[in-house]
């Protein structure tokens, strides 16, 4: 009698498990379809010549990101082939920190071919970084440059704390040090010293970019706009600083 009973139990359990699996399988696609139905589809004009229009796209993208409503984007083979054949037309250069928490394409909810990114710890500017930005605005005709610092920046913190920086890290710290001194001269202290230095460091990097005759000429001709920004890690929001 035991074998038939055991077999019956196995059959019942198998049926129950199969039923449970069917329910899970059905619910997942329904949820995915619902989410896909609510998602916005991202699209933009391929070539953008206005700095104001470019900034608006970044603002809209950051709003989507910070409100957890990223747009649906084509990053598949068709888009990759299109970029391969037609070349790139990024609408904004983003000079930002290399910090893994601060990826511009994610923060601004953009996709392939949208942003020309220059990333370096502390979002400082040297000759190579400057050349990269010049290439984007002169050769690719990108109308907007964003220099973006961020909350609780490690490179800025190192510059504020002082001491000897190992290896070539000292080169980064030395670039940020003048902004630390400027913040201290303003009477800023404590935890706010890092945050104020971050904002002043953005201004310093913009000043470095403006030393380029090429960029200066494009800005004066209203063909390029430069904007400072600061990213807030917790909220995901980008704070826009003084525009030029």
C-alpha cells in the first residue's frame, strides 16, 4: 500500500509545483509588459546645434533618472550599425569625475551616440582632457560642454585633507588645491569645505577650458555653451551651477 500512496503524493506535489511555476511564468511577462507600456520612448533630433536645446535634453533625462522612470532606448544592433555608418553626433560633452557612482549616460538617461564623455578623477583639466573637449566641439560640432562635479568627491576630499598623495595622485590633488584655498578664504569649514571646494573646482575647470582659443572663440560666437553642474549621489539630481 505504501508505494501507491507514495506515488500519489509525488503526483500531487508535482502537479502543485507545476501549477505554481505556471503562475510565476505568467505574472512576470505581464509585469514586464505593464512596465514597458508605461515607459517613455527616447528619441531626439540626430544633429543638435543649440546649447539650450542640448541642456533641455539633459534636464529631461536627469528628471527621468532621478524619478526612477528611465526611457526605453534603442541600443541594439540597428542603432550600432547606424552609428557605424553615419558617425557620431553627440549633443553634449560631459567632463566629469571618474567615480563609479557618477556615470553621465546613466545620470542623464542617454544612450549610444548621445554624450561625448571625458572622465578623470576630480573632473580636473590637463592638456589631454582639453584636447578631447576641443575635438568634440570643433570636429563633432557639439554645442554644449558640461563640467560636472559631485557630492562627496574622493579626489576633492583628499585635497582638503592634505598630506602626501602617493604616485601620480598628487598631480590631481595639486589641481584641486587652489579651490581648497579659495574655499577656506571664504570662511568655509567642516563638512561643507569639501562641498564648496567641489563647486569651486568646477569653476576652475571651466576657467581652464576657457583658456583654449578654440573654445573661447566658439563660446563668443554663441556656437558653444559651457555649464557647471554638481551631481547629488542620494537624490540622483543634477544641480546646475552658473552658466556661461
